[in-house]
């Protein structure tokens, strides 16, 4: 007997019999496989989702520090840290934001933060370090996102069996839309928590509905004390109420889901009565659901105000109204039957009562009616207010079709088919298929919500997945797949191919993306897994924390009086103590200032004080702007932070303050002229850069960010170009749509230089579509200096300005190459100070110019601060100077003041002239003086005394005296950098046009290198 290995050949059965036995053995295990096959598939999908979400987590750890993406994640981190220390308590009130009132925000310090804090406590064995808390917070959104697939599976299973549940889970795992981006590691915002708890609440609600339909509870069981018979129906409804309440613990505005449920019961119960089904069954579930939800939300009640953004009376009241609605509709149906009225008239009667009730509410309580109307349209109204349009996530999709396709591919279309199928079943069944009806309504409302605010796409992903699951029973029936799973031998090729084709239709557009704006989940993870803009603020806020006085010590020094993680009682107006101060910045940056800078911002991403910030930034009067920084009770804002996106036209955020301000009546069009680039390939347009208006240049944000508070004018001799003037040029293009837009010139350069203001103004008049200044830090007209603001720090992080990018783009369109001509610091920090008073004496009725050169060490550049004052008939003048030139070591954080980074290189030079008198003698009057830090801060009351001395620089021929040619080592070269200072770049060469005016690439005064030679040749006053 020949042996092959250890198995005798003769003992092997024929191949055909072995295959037959294997198939029969497989058939025997099919039933067992049907019971468990979904588990490994679901686990595999969850593993894939986790991998996608955490694959780039290391991007968020920078030099050992954990950074988070977005704005709200930072405030959640603060809430988590507090909760870890006070578990399970959350912060009731926070005086570290919303200066000078403080704030209590119901959307933060919620169950979402408590769960993350619990995770940190587990990881840290009860005493986690700050780094451990940060790492748990970093990974938390990924964990929440992966966990969401479980309730989505059960929703899909309720609609389409296990296969339906897996299809729903598969689609959720693959979607590259908002659900993915909100659940990436690092994006620790409450949205992913909302999605998880909404999915859990809906899954439980579907179970409660199905149970009520199956068990058919009626109110007579309650009257007969047959409680045991009610338990099977009451239990799932109570669970659904609990989860619905917990969903609002995560996000109080989620009360809109109670509204959707209320509409569902308001539609379903009357229609069931028409079909001959008793509304009692669902009404019992609805009453229990409403009562439990009301009880759960009452536990977390924070305020009795009418607000949906906190757990207030709105949540439990609407939940109670849901219970009342179900009871009234069930009772009304019984009354209708007793009177033997036409069943089909019942829904019309209900609709009439609802309309009448709304009318009475609108007339009797118009404010209350208006509030609920506003809330409804904010979520489902397919529109947005001007202020909402400044919030990226609250904007409607610019191109809904592209937006939705990028999120779902063809799955949205097939989901729509699923809804159509469910509605078909609803119409064709006697009991209305209540589960199908709810999912259909849920789907429709979430589509409306997403088209109103694109962020709600993270909810829509749940409904799209569920709607696709509803199609699975249809496909199983159509392909005779029931027989397949009972016997593997009955599998037919067309069935296999059909299943594969269906899966490809659903998943291929999501899994395989090439080019354009499309990207799959892995690609989106790679693109979006970055901390983002906060990385450009981190250095500045680290400097702020170390070099500005601790809260409570401004002006006095000592220990801080405001506990960073203190517990404070809720109040409408927190009373800040002496030495506690605010920081003015655009509201986007408030949470970063609180968490990274440990200072108190005025405005924050809750949009608290957003109007104050907008009014300040757009203010064109320093006195009025200062009044916004001092409260009625004397609480003062001491610092202003502005980044390049708020300071320079053409950026994404530049126009945002115009939507919020109420004091100045300016619109976006009043601030800048957008100049568009036309694509040679497609003919489409995109914003290239924008040209500031004079009104925009005069705003506080421009005077601070671009000019550092200095006086400027189109002919200010502060650059290597002397008195030459920048001109922004564009052409007007008319498109086939009939719209005319300013576009980048195609046959000339967009930024030009003229030798003087007169030549620049003449060019603008002749051209018809050009403007003097408006770019590269050049105004159209003279702008006076600020007296109470000084630059104390500029970040080393920098960005090329929109005007510079647009200029380079225009040259590229013409086949020319150009280097950046303007680069700006990302963030600049200014301090509001009393300023030093200067009492001076000079020639009568003259303009005195004071100038000091300040150095920015982070960029190794400098700028001039220039101030002007007029002398009276006696030659006396007075001015206020915000920059000191000496005495920095005496005042720092220990003394309660700023350890300023930007310091003077020279003393102040005070100048009048050159002036030529009636005898043709030309003179200048000059004096040098130092301004101490104590004088600027108001700690030294003595004014700076200045007496200007005359020096004759020119006499007529034959005069006895000659012109002085001495060199003064203390003189200031006013032909160097002024206005804003950026890193010096190579200055492109200039050419001349036919008229002999300079034309071509121009380095603005803000980017030129500072000349090292200083002479006594002091240029005349600022401006023309």
C-alpha cells in the first residue's frame, strides 16, 4: 500500500463524494452561521472606522503638547479638566470668558464631557495627569464615532434584518462627510456625541413603536390595574424616553428631535384612526416617552429662561406637551367614535385645532410664538441670517448637489428610494407601518436641516444609512435570496452578481475617489487630521500667558485673584475685581485665549459679545472704540489681538464683522473691492485678493494690524520708495450671465507705483477701475495716529497676504514669475495704555511730527511709530504717545504690567519742517527725547518736556552762515520701514511706463529692509 504522507491513498473517498459531503456539511452550519455572521462583519467595520479616525493622531502632538482641531474642542477640554477634578460635577459658571459678564453655557460641561472625564479617570487610575486627560480628549471623538455604528446597525436591522443592519453600518463606515470629519481624533466637539445619542434614542424609539404595535396596549389595562400587561410596551418606551433625555443632556438644542417625534405622533395617531386602528397603542408609548423625557431633562434643569441652548424649561415642557398630545389625540379618537362621526374627518379636525391654537398663540403671546418660529426656521428653514453666514458650520451648502454627493455618492439616491418604498408600504398597509413612517419623516427633516446648516450632515448620515437598509427586504425577495441562505447548493450566478453589483453601486463612489473635490474616508482623514489654525496662535498665546500680568494683578502685581478652575455661582453679570481684565479679539478665537492663554476674552465662539467685537474692530474713532473696552462698572479690557485674517482684505474672515456690527452702518461692499481671477481653462472665477476702501483703512483693526497705531498717508516717506504711491488696478469683466465683476488685469500688472499722489490720482481718473492705495498697507488718504495702543508682540508665524498672492497669480497668468511681495505676522498683540503726555514748545502754527523706531524681535524687523500735533500761536503743543523708548526693566509682569517684546531702537525725534520763511531761509526744528515705560503706563505723572531747536539748513546766496552737514547718531531714518512690519524680502526691480512713472513689482513699506544708516535728513510731516 503506497502512503502519501500519513494518509493511505486507498482510504480516500472519490473527489465527487468529498465535495458533496463538504457542501452538505456547510449546509448544516448555515443556520448557525446566520445567527452570528453579522458579529465579525460588524467588528471588522468598527475596526476599519477606528483605523481611519486615529491613523493621523500624531499630527496633533506638537513638541509634546496636544493640540485640538477647531474652536469648541478647546472649551470642551476645559470642561473635561474641571469635571475630572470635580467628578461628576460640571462647571456651573465660567468667569474666564465673555468679559465683563462671564458665561454659563449649557452646551458645554454636559454628559459628553462627563463621559470623556470618566475615560480620563479610568486611564489615569483616578488621578490622571494633564497630558493623559489631553490624550483621552484627543481620541474621544473617534471612540464616539465608532460606537455610533452599533445603534445604526440596530436601526438598519429593524428595517431590513441583519443584512439591512450591516448595509447601514457599512455606509456609515464609508461616508466621508461631516460625520467622519466630526469624529476624527482631535475634533473633540459635541457633534459626534450628538450623533451617537440621537442614534441610540431613535433605535430605542423604533423598538418602542414596534412593541406597541405588537402588544397593542390600551388605556383600559391601566384602569383595571393590569400593570403587568403594560410592562412589555412601557419598558421600551421608557428606555426611549431616557435616551432621548440623555441626548439633550449631550446637546440641549437637540430638543428639535422632540419636535420631530411630536409631529410623527400628530400625523400617525389620526391616520391610524382613519384606518380603523386604535391610536391607543402608540399613544401609550408616546405618553410614557414624553413623561420620561420630561423627568430626565428636569434633572439637568439649569435655567428657567426660554432658551434651547441650555437645559431650560423648553426641553421638559415640550416633552410634557408630547405626552399631552398623545393623550388628547387618543381621547379625541375615542370621543369621535362615540359620536359616530366620519373617521376620515378626524385628521382635518385635528389640523384645524392645531392651526387655531397656533393663531391664538401668535396673537396672544407673539414673543413666545416668534421664538418657536425662529427656532424652527433656524434648523429647517432652508435659509440663514447674515450673522449665521459668518459661522462656517451654520452655513447652507453652497452647492447642495455636490455637497451631498461628496458625502454619500449614490447612497443618498438609493436612500431616497428606500424612503419612497417605506412610504409606499405605509400607504398600502392598514396599520401605516409606524416604524417606516417615523424613519421617513426623520429622513426628510434631516435633509431639510442639512440644507439649512451643513453641519447637520452628521445627523443625515444616520438617516441615509437607515433608509438604505429598508431596501434590503425588497432585494432579498427580488433575488430569491431566502432560498440561498437555506442551501448553498442553490446559489445562482445571477444572484451573486446582483449582490455584488448592488454593493458596488452603494460603496464604489464612497470608496474610490479620484481628483476634483471628491475624497474617500481615508483621504479625508489625511486631509483633515491637522490641528489647523490654532497652531499659528499657539506661540502667541504661550507668550501672552507668560508675559502679561496674571488675571487680578494688572497694575499692582502679586498673586492672581481669579481661580482658573474655580467654582462660581451662576449670575447674569459677574463682578470682576480690580486688576482682572479682558482681551478683545474676534469671537472665533475666544476659547483659545481662555485655554491656551489663560486670559479672559471679551467675545467667544458662543457668539457672546460678537457685536461688541465687530463694533470695536470696525470703529473709526479711537475715543468711541475705547468706550467699548470699559464697562459701566469700570471693568477694563486691556489687550487687543488681531490676526491677518481680520486685518487684511481678501481673507475668509475679513467681511465677518460687517454682518455683526450695529454702530457703523457699513456693509461688506463698504470695506473692500473683491478682485477675481478668471480661470483660463474653465472660465470660472475665484477670489484673488481684495482692495481696501479708505473707510476700511480707517477702522481700528487696520490702524492696529497694518499701521501699529502710527499716522500714515499715501505719501508718507516711510519706505525706500520715498513719496511714491501705490495704485491697485483691475479691469471690469462682463460674463455671459450678465454679471460684471472686477477681475485681475490680463495685459498689465495689478499693482503699480506712481511717483507722487498727483500722478496716482490722475492715473485713477483716467483708468476708471483703479484705486490709490488699498493694498500693501497703503491708504488713500492720511490717517492720524492712535494715542493709546501699542504693539507688544507679533507672532513668528507668518502668512503671505492675499494682495501678494493675487499679485503673483496675476503675473503667472501672464507667464511671469514673482516672489511674494508682502508677508505678515499671523497674530499681533496690542496693549491699551494711558500713554505718555508730551508738553512741547516749537515754532508757532506748525505741525510737529514725533517718530520712534520700534523693533519686532520675532521677525528681526522694525517699524516707525509717527504722531503729529499742531502748535498754537505761542508755539505750544501737546500729544499723547503710547510707545515708550526706555525703562522697560522697571515694569514687567511682577509689577503687574506687560513684559513687552516690541521695544524702541531709538529715542523719539520731534521735528518741524523744513519750513522756508519770507526771506527764503529754510529751517528745521528738532529735538530728541525719551519716553519712559512708567510715563506710558501712567505710573509716572510727569509729562515729557520737549523744546524744539531751530537749525537753518539753507540760506540765500551771499548769506554769512552756511548749511550744517553734521551727522546725528540719534536721528531716526524715517525712510525705513513703517506701518506694519514683516520679514524683509527681496525687492523686485521697478520699471517705468511711457509717462516715466515707476511701474512693476513693488515692495510695500511694510516689507522692506530697514536701512542701517541714519542721517539728519528728516522728511516733512506725514501725508501730502
